[in-house]
C-alpha cells in the first residue's frame, strides 16, 4: 500500500505535494478544533448559570461576583455573569448590563469559531489544486500526441493522463473530509453558542426583573 502511495505521488508530480500540504493543515485544524469544541467546551452553561439564580434574586451580587471570579478561565459564561453583576452592583442600567455581557460573550464566540472556516477554504483549495493538476496533466498528454517522437508518444501520453487522474483523486480525497468536518464542527460551534447565549440571557433577565430592588438596596447602603 505504501509503495502504491509513493508511486501515485511520483506520477502526480508537484501538485500532489501541494495537496499534501493542504491536507496536513486541515488535519491539524480538525484535531485541534475537535479537542477544543468537544472536550474543552461542554454543553453545561445553562446549568452553571442556574446556580446563581437564588443569589441574584436575593440581591447577593457580591457572592456571585466572588464565585464567578474563580471560574473566569474555566466556565465560558462566567466572564459575562461576572461583568453583568458588577455593572448592576455599580448601579448600571439595563443597557449597560447588556453591553457588558455582549462584550464578554463576543470574545468567547470568536474563540468557538476560531480556525473552523479555514477548513472550508482548504477543502476548496485542495479541490482546485487537484483540478489544476488535472488540466496540466492533460496539456502534457495532448502535447505528447502533437509534438513528441512517435516512439515516445505512448509513454508521454500515459504520464500526462496519470498525472491528471492522480491529482484529481488526491484533491478529492483531501477535500471531502475537510468539508465534512467543517460542517460537523460548525454545527458544534453553533450549539455551544446557543447554550452560552441562553445561559447569559437567563442571568440578564434575572438582573432585569430584580433591577429596581437591587438599585434601591444599593442606595440604602
């Protein structure tokens, strides 16, 4: 099998190495994003935010701030809850609370989407590189028929067609997994974003419903 792969690379020419480079890049992105989106990030942000519901309703925002401060680098929604409660504690309005939460969430959203879109680009580039190798291989094949010595025509024609077919096949072999994983990872990222958004929205609603009470409590202090 290894010898067949080596032979295919020899017949495919320079374009096979270009496609191999794109394939290595796509595999590295797939491994890193799979590890991050499926093992570093969990669908538990709603459950995490719910444990602060009672504290927020009682106006104990200092306790919420202390707990979320410990989880700033562990729980993705913790920075949004932390900044929202801190803003509410400082008598910030609903719009200020919303802005602070959005600011915190934006960073996490960018982290979830990071590098995934490169898979789409690499899949398309791999396919186009294979197509380019196909065209160049066919040009070589037709040039052999037109200009080459009759004794060499068969060899040159076979070489050109072989280069065309190998680059086409390898381009597709590289592109299909990249495009498939792009869809899978994009969907996972979307699900995580929805979980994060719903968790932060629950906190925002709790703060909004208790905003007047919190504000009056702050004034009495």
